[in-house]
C-alpha cells in the first residue's frame, strides 16, 4: 500500500512538471514571436493602407507606435478616427488607416507587451510614405488680373507655384499654341510647414516680341496627368489684345476691324497668319465656309496712323470647335403643321396675296461679340434682335425664322409628314368611294 501511494505521488509530480514545462523551450516559457510583421509601404493620399502584424504564442496586448509615440491598446484607437485594429482575434494586430493623409507619413512599429514570465516584443520600424497630388498650379502675376501689359523689349519674369505635392511637383511652361517653353526656366523646391509635402516654384524669364498667352502645368511621378493653370495674357503696350472666336465647320462670319460696322473712308489692310490679303480693303473681312484646317489662324487688321504707319488695331484667333450643338427648339407638332398650312391657304384666299411666304433659314454665326448673320436668298444678312429677318425680292416679302443648323433634318422630317398626310387623305377619299353603296353618286 505504501509502495502504491509512493508510485501515485511520483505520477502526480510528473504531471505537475509536465504542466509547468508545457510550451517551454530549454526549460523556460515559450517566447512570443511575429508570424507576419509590417513592411515599408507607399500609398496615395486618399486611399486605404494596412500594416500587417500577426503574433505567435501571444501573451501580452498589441499596440502600435508612430514616430515613437504609442497610439494605445484600444483596438478602436480612440482619438484617431481613421486608425483601427479591425481584427477581433488577439494574435492579429493589423493596423488600418482609411483614408490616408499626408500627416500619416512616418515610422511605424508593432509592439506586444509581455507577461507571465514572457518578454515583450517589437517589430522592426517601418516607413509609411504618402504620395500626394500636386496642388493647382497658378501664375503669381495672374492672381489679380489675367493680363500683363509690358513695353516692347522689356524682360518679363513670371513665377508659377504648386503646393502639397509628394514627390515634389515638376512645373512646365507652355505658350498659347501648346508648345513647351524650356529656355530661361529655373525651379526651386522646399518642404512645406507640415514637413511632409513640398512646394515647387518655377521662374520663367523672356522678352515677348508680340502678344501671347502663357500657362504652366504641375505633375509628379505619382500623378503623371497633372494640373494646368489659367492663362496669363501678355500684351505689348499699344497693341490690341488677342481675341478668340470659336467657329464650327461651315460657319461664315464678318470680322470688323474695330468691332463696329464702319470707320468712314479709312483704308484697311487685312492679314491671315501675317500674310496680307491684298484685295481686302473694307472695314470688315468676311470669312465663309470655315473648316478645321484654319484652326488657330490669326486674323489681323491694320490702319494708317497720322504718321502714315501701319498700326494693327485688332487681332482675332479663329478656333475650331466640333459641332455638338443640340436643337435649341422643338419642331411644330404634326397637328400644328397641318393647321398652319390650312390657315395659310384660307388667309391667302381672303387677302388675295399669293406672294406672302414663310420659310426657315439657318444660323451661320453664334458669337456674341460680333453681329449675327444668316443666309437669305443666297446672301449673308444681319439678324435682327428678335432673331427674325425680313427680306423682299421680285417674288414678294419673305420672313425668315432663325433656327440652329441641327434642325435641318427635323425640318425635312416635318415636310415628309406633310406629304404623308396628303397621301393619307387621298387614300381615305379613295377608300370612301370604294365603300359607297352601288348607285350612289
């Protein structure tokens, strides 16, 4: 009995030793270790970031540190609304940031406290880098006024700035023709107050030989498309400002030398792309059937000053625009068309006037700074303010109602409907005659 009791005691001791040494290595408690640890990460501002941290044999509690400052053990990370340890498992300590902002950039470390004879552990520090889109570039000299007037031969110095980019923004300069300007350009980069993003300042120096438009763009390696500033118009003292006139295929327009109809008996000279049009000496230049091939052509008008020198008083750049206009008015309904035709015939019979005619013409000019014109009887005539034009020829008085070009097809459809209506009437009459009783007159 004593021997049995002694044997049972030895078994109990063995069990206790096994329990005490369970999950031990070399006779001590099993250490905590990282199954996965965070890695250096680069993310775009506004996107989502996740830093991985999974712990084996976890005993303690997870927390994260940013730039050496502990963020806390609460998995909701109170006080950091965009930060979260989303997993409900103790051994998964991933950190998520959504959305990421430039201020989140820093050095991060996953830390696990110790306990029960187990030492705390910390991951290797890793960097979270945040790429930021460059801010809207702007030309400093254009902030108050989009026009800069300079003397001929005077050197112009312009600065273009873009803030908030990471990596730093690269600034480029462009002229009004879309050509990049690369000469006499210098660029400086410095950190902004947040120490996370950068400010880029580019300086352009040049001597304008004529009026021109200048703009700048900003992009970086992370945002290749970039952004573009507003134009700054540089004009020479005593020279007219460049005007833009947008035209579509087939447009016709009159350009007046002084934006008015007449200038007395003054003799005018007209130029297209600096080539004189010798047979044009009127106060206006009429352009017919504009096409894309004339896109960005410059029209100039000059007159003689008191010293008999040619002085350019107006410069207009023709800009092509593909027609995307929708009809501005709906056509008459089928019922209204038929009623109008019937009413028109009755009125003609009553008045005896068969020369009064109503027809439709098409808008040929839609630019506010110039008079509007339409084609009437094969001639270009000015519109009246109520968008109605009257003309008289050997056939009588004509009244023209102006509609957009997009209505041509709709107008044709209306005409087809009228012809179809006439056909229906003939068919109805024929059917009526066929169904009359025999012997009916």
